[in-house]
C-alpha cells in the first residue's frame, strides 16, 4: 500500500481575583484556576488532559531495547501491536493459535498502565495461504468467525478497541470494496458478519473499521466507507469507531481532514487517528493533524505508527516524532503543543477568561490595533505603538468550550476574525461581529519567553506580523506557525 497519497510568565496563578479591572496589570497570586494547571510535558499526559490517548505501534521484538522502552513508557498510553495480532502470527495454520508475541506486548501494557488497540482480526494482507485459498463460503465463514472469536476471547477485557476489519475498500475510485478472499467468497456482507461476531465475542471492546486514504472527504473511498458506516448505524449493525490510518505525504493531512472526522463522528461513532506518519515530519503537518483531532469532540485519540524514524515501516521518509537516537524532533513539540501541553507554563492557562489585555508583538514591540475610529465589520487590524489603555488596542479574551479564546476589541465590540473560508498563508485579519465560528477562535500556547502563540482554529495558522515589517501600520495576518518572534504575542 502507499500513503499517497505575558509579559513574562503571564500571571499564571490567576486567582479568584474578582473585581479585576479591565486593562490593568496585576500581580496575581492565589489558587490556580481550573484552566491554569501546569502544562503536561508528555504526549500521553497532554492527550489525557482532554480525555484522549496518544499511542504508538509496538513490535514485541523492541520491548527489550531500553532506549526504545524508556520513550514508550514515558510518552505513550495506548499501544497497537505492529504485526503480532495479525492472522499470520495468531493462527498460522487452521486451529493452531499462537498468542505468545502479542501476549508479550499486552503484558507490557498492563504492567505500565497503557491501554491496547487490537490490530487486526480480518485483513486481506498478512493472511496465511491456508485462508486465502479457501473457496467454499461456509468453510470461510466458519474460519473467519472462529478466528475472530478465539482471538477476541483470548484478549477479552484487555483491549480498548479492535480493528475488526482492516482496509476492505478499494483504491480505484469506485467507492466499492476491494477484491479479497473475504469479499470474493462471502460477498459485501462479510464486514457486517465480522462486526456481529466481534460484538458477541467481547461486548465491552469498541469495534472499529480501519483504513487508509479515507482522510480526504470527497474521495470515493472515503464516501464508500462513510456510506457503509451510515448503513450500519441505520440498521443496528454494531460499530463504534472508525480508524483513519493517516499515512501522509509531506504535505500532511488534506485540508478537509477535520471535516471528514466531524462528518463520521456525526454518524454516532468515535473517530481515531490510528497509524499516523508523515513524510519528512514537518511541524506544520503534524500540528495540523493533531489539531484536527483536538477540534472534533469524538476524536478520542491518536496513534503514531512507530516511535523513532528507524522504527518506521517507511523509515526512508523520516516520518516519526523521534530521530534514530530517540531525540524529540520539532514535530514532537508541535504535536505536544497542539495537544495543549509543553512550553514552560500552561498553554492558554495564564490568560484569564473575561480579562482585557493589550497584545504586544514581540518582534515589533507594537500592539494589535484597530485603526482609530474605524469600528465596522471588515476593518483590517494592524500594529501600532501602545497608547495607554486606548480602547481600540484593548481586547477581551473569552475562553470557549474547546479551550480556545475569542478576542473582542473593546472600541468596536467586534472580534478578531480570519475572514470566512480564507485560511491561506498571508490572509489579513479583520474585526467582525462575533458568531462563534472557528475562524474567530484562537488557541493560545505559551512560549518559553512567556509570550503566546495564537493559532486560528479554522486555518491552523498563527497570528503574525509579516517578517521584518515592524513599523506602525504594519499588517497582521496568519501564517504557518514557525516559532518566530513575529508570531509571539505578550498579553499585558
Ligand atoms: O519477521 C520477518 C522476518 O523474519 C523476515 O526475515 C523478513 C523478510 O522480509 O520479514 C519479516 O516480517 C516483516 C514484518 O513486517 C516484521 O518486520 C514482513 O516481511 C513485513 O511485510 C511486515 O511489514 C508490516 C506490514 O504492515 C505488513 O503489511 C509492517 O511491519 C507494518 O508496519 C505494516 O503495518 C501496516 C498496518 O498493519 C496496516 N496499515 C498499513 C501499515 C503499513 O503498511
């Protein structure tokens, strides 16, 4: 297969300081607000802060490598066996079950408080020839159901979610199932039969359909899987989740990825990113992928397909979060930040909802400004010398239910807005009536200098002034987050 396709330390312990006066600078002490707990410093812990997990694929053979297992047990709270639960290992000949390698992984997970994804009971690859050569439907049905039942019974109570059926849809643009022994001998109904058998075997496990190249909403393959899940839900066929493998090229996820996740979730299933790796592992691509999941309530977790680049099935692409020596790569920081972790403080946690601030760009030393007297919808914002507490330079930060902030300009009563549908690098920002749109929601991550990076939820891009343009009147736009001082904003 292919993958084709604050001012410093912004008053963190912000108190129950009721009666704070808008725009004042306060030295705050006292009990931390719920939003102001310390930022989590590992992928698993940061994901857990929003009720999600962060997992990786693990081959049993690497558990004994201490560099490997140290990272595994520090960063990850969900494990998928990379190959050990596949048919060729589990049932190499009819009725002979070999659980040893997968048991090693499950035992490791139990000992380290990690959960397990089961991968996978029915897949046309890594399938022994004694199965793929069966031509009789009754025999194959019995063999498939016995395989599912025996494997799931063995791990009953130890698996969070099973990939019951893996990669059953074709890549040919038909939106139909691919040819496989299961499809060809049993017909389209084999998937339904597998899910019904799985539910009976372990009623407590979540049952997922897992596939690749179903991340772009308009693709025929995506639509084919969507229609199957819709039909299953309508007819009461047991299915709880859809896994999006997410083996991406260097550009990362398609622009519609979050839409795809939302649309599937709206059918009444959880969605999960199950095998993430991205050619060259750019920070932007990883950040965008993680944010797409964070922005969908029913996206319950993310699994990367390996730990170090050298562990990857596509190691030539350097597609993972750790280098060959086990060092964190920039994409690690971007992922951690997108999960709401990292930095020296709590991302967004130092900003008090309801408080009024001026936002000063670190590169320019000038503040976010709506030109004096211009208060209409569509007015473009700029930077200008801070002018005391002038209302056109004052912004109320109100936290939204997704953890992001809406920034309301005090003079105009309108909010900082990325014009609807305009998500490209260089898009200029305006003020507009608040409407609750993702284009008006900004995620705040605190940087090591105490400033914040503000990421627009719709575009996934950072609030910035164009590099080198620091004078009065310089425009304010969005761009891929790159850690530059022009993308760092002090809340004062
Ligand atoms: O263990 C044998 C070894 O003894 C033998 O000498 C060697 C010869 O090639 O093969 C070794 O087995 C390999 C196995 O990985 C373990 O390393 C297989 O050849 C190789 O085909 C197998 O590749 C796995 C692949 O699935 C099989 O299709 C990859 O590790 C695994 O990362 C990959 O994972 C899949 C997911 O399950 C489903 N989605 C796509 C994803 C990437 O292809």
